[in-house]
C-alpha cells in the first residue's frame, strides 16, 4: 500500500495538487505531521490506505474518492461516511475498473440504491486552475514540555513577526513540538522573522514543512 499511495500522490503533485500520503509503514511522528497538515488546510488531498485511515476523525471533509473499490460493502460505507457529516454537504466518488463491477454490485445491494456510472476520458495535458492549499505549516521544535502555549505562538507571529491575526490558522501543540498554519503567501516571511526573533523570550528551531 505504501507504493500505491505514494504513486497516487506523485501523480496528483504532477498535476498541481498539494497531496500527502498516509500509509501503514509510516512512523508515528510522520503520520501525525501528515494529519496535522491535512486538518489545518496545508494539504488539500490526503491519499490514505485503509489500514492507515482506520480511526481517522477529521472534520469537514469535502469529498471522498475511492481510487480502488474495497472488497466489502461495509468498508465502502465506512469510507464515504467521512464526508457530509453533521448536516454538511459531501461528495463520494469511486473510480471503478471493469474488473471491479462485482464489488460495485455488492455495494449497490448493501446500500439499497443503484450506483450511477459515467465513463471518463483520459486526462490530456495539465489541468488549469488547480486550487492550492490555503495554508502552509511551520514546525517549531518546542512544545508543552517547554511550557509553550498557542497564545505564545500567536503573540510572536502578530508581534515581532508582524503578521495579521487573520494570517494565522490552526495551532497544534504536542509535548516536544508545535505546528502552526500560516496563510500560504506569508509563510516564508513568517518563518524568516520567527527565526530572527524569539518566542516567549527564547529561540527555537523552526522549519517549514
């Protein structure tokens, strides 16, 4: 599954999407960073294997695309149930190869509704106007054990770094590291100024992911 997810990510990146892979061979820290970036809108496509996607609870997913149909209908329903939650609109699409029609029939029987099929043409050239992720993520190599709080990070960004509060997105603080989403167009400036300045009176290593 690692190879499959990374191949899909590579193809999406070729066409201009900001995509990340999530698979069972990843270290826990790498997995956490991918989920942080997806949740804070620094990545607009998450390509996940079934094993890696178990237990994911991410709010407000606009669409789920099945690159390959699962072998059982319950797994399919679990996958597509991640979009359109809490009364929101959601979209579920499946890419179905000719050899997967039996799987599709089982899903139709399980959900009690027919699947609407449309033949799609192969993509020629690169699409235009592919939306970029709205944010970029900075990682600060300090966290709760350093008594770092979200308010300290916001204060450094809107104070010494000179960012508007609206440019600062979600902040996640872990025991030894923290992540902050910055409006994509201002992320490099924020990184430069944070490295030159201090957070809570101290200097920390900071990276752009």
